[in-house]
C-alpha cells in the first residue's frame, strides 16, 4: 500500500491564527508498456505487485490555509525512527485551471514539518511570498483521526 497522510492544525503569524490542512498521497507510476508486459507474463498477481513495489514512490499533496489552497511540489518525505520530516514548495492553484488539469501557478513559498508519529503531533514553519497570506508562519498540527484518512501502510524511506 502507498501512503495517504492527512494533517490538520493551525498556522500562526504574529497575532493571527489560521486553520491549516495538509493532504499528501504517495504513488508509484508504472509505464503503460511495462504494465502490459507484466500483465501478459505468466507471473502471479503477487509477483506483479512485488515487481511494481520495487519502484520509487513519488508524492503529491495539497495544503489549505484558511480559504487559500496550494499545491505541494517537490515533496521530500523521510522517516527516522518515529519522526517523519516533510519539506515541500508551495504553488498557488487557480481552481478553474486545476479542474481542467492544468498546472498550478508559480512557486509562492515553502513548508518544512517534523511529525512525531508516536504522539501524532507535529510542528514546523512555512513561508508564503505573495498574496493575502504573505508572511512567515509557525505551524502546529496533528494527524487527522482515522475516520478522516487511510492508514499509512507504507513507511517512508528511512534516513
């Protein structure tokens, strides 16, 4: 299984606090020609799954800060013991274009998080360089309850 992570919390900037939600999904891309090759082979489904699981996981995600939505790009997710570290760049999303499958806007900031998986709590920092949300933020978050996310079956790469 691939990871589906959901965190929620607050972003604090000066005397202002805003609600924050982060969704990150891991995925393995398989070239269509390779998929056809595997499916037409005499391999069992378990062997095909094992072959596909050897591929690298890429991550995509979305961050919502109050009413603003950002795409997470260049997500680096690492795990050491019970600590998960997430670093990513932020790009604005224009919904009309996002629905049409077009790319997000240019990069507008970055985020860095450290999550304690045992406590299901995290903290970090975020910088947004343009728009109404422009500024530096301290972040406090928690892992969303099980009913709001899928269980993380795959562990992030160990450092």
